[in-house]
C-alpha cells in the first residue's frame, strides 16, 4: 500500500508541470506595445528577458508599434490580445463603448517629460510660448500627446493651437530635435536623458518624479499597465493571472536591481549607443516604476480629469471607474511572489 502511494505521488509530481501549463487557457498570445525600448515599459522587457513569462507557462509574441495609440488599435482590431500601454486608454475607450480593463501596473507615474528645443526656442520663458509651435510626440493620440495637451491646456493653449508630430521613441525623436524639425518634445527615457545630457533639451515638466506627476495631475496618475478587453479576461482568467504574475515579479526585481543588472538584462539596441545615458535614465525613472503592480484606487479619477481637460466631449460622460481596472490578479501575484 505504501509503495503504491509513493508511485502515485511520483506520477502526480511528474504530471504537475503539464497540469499547470494546461491551466493557462492561451499560452501563445500577442502583446502589443508602443515603444518597447522605453523605460516606461521596462517591466515588460524584464519579464520577457528573465523568463518570467515562460515560467508561468506563457509564450507571448510582443509586437512593437511607434506609439501607444497604435498598440491600442491592434487590440481593438483583434490582431493583439493584450496591450502594454498607458492606463488612461481604458477610460478613453470606455467612453466609446469599448470595455477594456487594466489588471497589473508597470508605472506609478507617467515618466513623460515635456521640454523645449533650445535651438529653435532660445528665448523660451513659459508654456504660453509654445502656441503655434511644432511639438513632437511618440505618436498622435498616445499618452505623450495627452501629457503635452494637458500641460498646454493649463496655459490656455488648445490642441488646435499647436502642430503635433509623431517622432517615435528612439533615434528618430533625437534626430527631429537636433535637426530643428520640432520646437518641443513630449517623450520618455532614454530619449529624454540623451537630449538632456547633450544640452539639447530644456525641461518644462518632468513626470519621472512621482511628486511632480502628482502635482501636475492633481493625484496619482497610473502609467504603463497591461490591459485587455474584458471579454479576454473573462475567457482567460488563468492566462491573465499568469501575465500579472510575470509583471509583478519584474516590478519587484527592478526595485532590487542596480544599474549594471538592468544593462545586462535589456537588449543592446535599447542603450541608443550610450550605456552611461541609459543608466542615468534608469536612475531618473526608477522611482516612477511600480514596486508591486498595484493600481491606485484614486488613479482612474485622476486620469479622467486629465482626459476631460483636453477633450470637451468627455466632460458629460459618466465613467465606471471600477470597470477600468482590477487589483484581484495583482493581489494573488503578490501572495505568490512576496519578494523579488
């Protein structure tokens, strides 16, 4: 009897990995992201490079787009299952009748920096000087565009008072500034630190600093997250949990990591040819990355205020904050991985 029990126990142990894999409804899925090289999405890269997705039984294909608005279109159009993107898109799409829900956080502040080009605007004094100017963003409609519009709105400048130009998230954005093709830029690291170190950027607003982001937006402004159609979450709860587990592990690893660890873990192309710049950018952004994946309960209200300040059509909309996010998967992920 004892021998039979041992045999059964051994068989169960051998079968366990297969059972775990079967529990994930969709091991092969597509994640859309707009600017994967950005520190804004560092947890996504870490989860991939350190094998955290694989450890959860997932084999994601990560498709990179020029900006978050294009990644959003991919999931709405059905060519992607999940988006690694800005939290406010869940609310913006809710107003359009699309049910999207965030389920794990990567960034607790937007990390977006609005700065002016000292070459084309040497006499810049205030945000009001940007009226009629060309502003570079990662892609029109992306969170960088929202941030620029929000800061401009506080100075009484309407979105139609400036020219918005998509410049991407890497060397193209740097080149546009250096060539004087844009008068200001709303972008993220490592682009911002590269321009800053070269003396080619004068910072106007810096939401890499959590306190500054809270001041600018009037409360906690959730940034990068994983979000998906509610229908996907309902059909694939184990897959959604596996994704949350991987990102929470990555969030915690990043907080415990040093610059040298980060540089080893990301692709060489992310460094934009200058390792020191990337390290400086990481140190500038580290505090704005989520320590544990939890979405702040006050976050949706902050995001709605930002969206309504730049889009008059949203002011009469009654938003369902609870439908825009859930921390249930994050709670279970933190229970499974209490430490980095």
